[in-house]
């Protein structure tokens, strides 16, 4: 069977992260949503997404296909139902389609002609940007069980201070010494070829993905995911950092989501709680207004390729778009558009020729090519987001 993950109705609610990737390639827990589905199904998947992303994320369509709503995370019961789908059958959770069987001759799908199969068991859906950090505690636990079932951890060095050692799993190539790992509140997963330097204090649930580094004296609290190929330091709590991003120095990051290829300057701090303890409002790309999250704790949402300078201060509930460059004293605004250059004193547009120079230099440091496909995606996002740059 051919499985295709589609963005569904939540794509706009997951901007700015879905400007540069399908919903399926959002990381939450240890794995991306796509990696979870592929692990459960035992098959690779392709994607239905926005047209400008198709070159990088092409769809593979065969005679018979099962379409899966990528905002829903797999579990054993749901996956079994998906595998058993027959032609003209669809799985619904409430009013929302979770998955359906289709053929390559169907240009439009009329679900009134489908046999509806109701899923009414427990399910996890990523519907908003803040769900990525809010649900991360729970999803790390699910992914930990999925990845470590019937496997044995690599030995933990004697210099490591462990609490609830049975909930700690090290992959091959881990370099760790004189750190403290406390897995009493949830599992700790340390991925392949990672480094945890001396003096780091880590409390689970926590995931360090392949090739990442936790620097000396770091303080990392529950519900945090780092990686792959990231460097982190300072104080972090309940944050999800996508691949190839760095927060390498002192400063606080809490209840936040950081995209790929971002850099957080030294002594940058994010506020995750308002002074009056009120519920946090966050910029909505759907309504183009600030909307109530109903959360008391909510920090920073930063899209891919964005950077901030040393000593940057982010207000509670700040959204930063794609490829923004933030610097200067005092708090910048709570919504910083994509390709913005500046800070509290004002912004200008970060021009595409300069963007390309920076992105190429950053990716080259990791021996990854900034190819024409990536350039075209960023150029398209630049045009899509022009309306927000009223500088």
C-alpha cells in the first residue's frame, strides 16, 4: 500500500513552521510526525502539501493510496485501522478526516459516498504551534517506548549521576561524563553521536537527537527536545528545538518552539509568563490578529533561519517568522514578520540577496549545500509574507 501524508486544515495554524515544511515534518517528541508514521507503518511516505514545497517534498501516487492527515499522531489502534482501510472507506475523528483510501483516478473526494469509520479512542493531534511544546512531555514518552522497545541501552559511564537509570537510553557513539540525568519524572533519550559535557543537569522527559551537544553547566528541565545537530547551553524548559539550531550560551528559553537553522545569541532571554499572570495571546496567521492561547506559560515561536543577537529580550508570547534578524536593546514587538531586520528601534526588510549569503554561509558550516530548491522556497516565502512588512 502507498501512504501519503497531507497537511489538512491546520496548516495555517502551524505557521511559521509550515512555511518551510509540510505538517508531517514537524518534530514533536523525539521523531518528526512523518518518522513516527513510517516507523509504525513499516513503509516510507510521501506528501501532499503546498505547491511551492512540492519540489523538495514530492508526492508519489500509485493506483491505490491511503491518505493520512499529518496533524494526527499514530498509535497502535489507529495504525491498525489505517492498514485495514478498503476502497471508499474513511476514518473520522469527530468531523475531521484522519485517513481515507483513494485511487489515482479520483481528482476530488466526496466523503458522502464513503463508508465512515469512527475513531473514538485516545488520539493526539497537533493543531496549534503551542501544541508542539505543550504536548511534548507526553509524546517523548510515546516515542521513547517506540524507539527502545526490546532494545538495550549502551552502557552509561560510571561518572554519570543517574536517577531512575532504567528510564535512560543511550544510542551508539554518545560522549557523556560527569553529568546528572534524572529520569524519575519521565524518560531520557540520548541519540547517536551526541555529546553531553560535564556539569550538565538534565531532567526527563528529555530527548537529545543525533549529533547534538549539551554544553557545560546546562540546566535542562522536563519536556525538552533538542536536535538533531544542535548545540544548547544555559537554561531550557519545555522547549522543542528543530534541527541545526543553536542556543549555545547562557540565557533562558521556556515553553517555546525554535525552527531549523536558527541561532539564539548569548544571554538572550524569553519571557514565558506575563507579569499579571494573565493568559497569553499569540499572533495567528489564520486570523491575522493576536488570539488567546488559554495558556499561562508561552514563550517564543521562531521560524526557520531566524537569528537574534546577544542580550535579546523576547516578550511573553512572541512569534518570529522565517529568516528574521533581531538585535538591539529593549523588547521587540510580539510579532516579528519574516525577513525583518532590526529590533525595538524599528525594522527594515532583510533583502533576499543578503538572506541568501547568510543562509549559504550557515549551511556550509555544516557541510550542507544551500541548493536551488531551498532558495526557491525562501524566495516564495519572501513574497508570501510581504504584506506583514509594513516598515
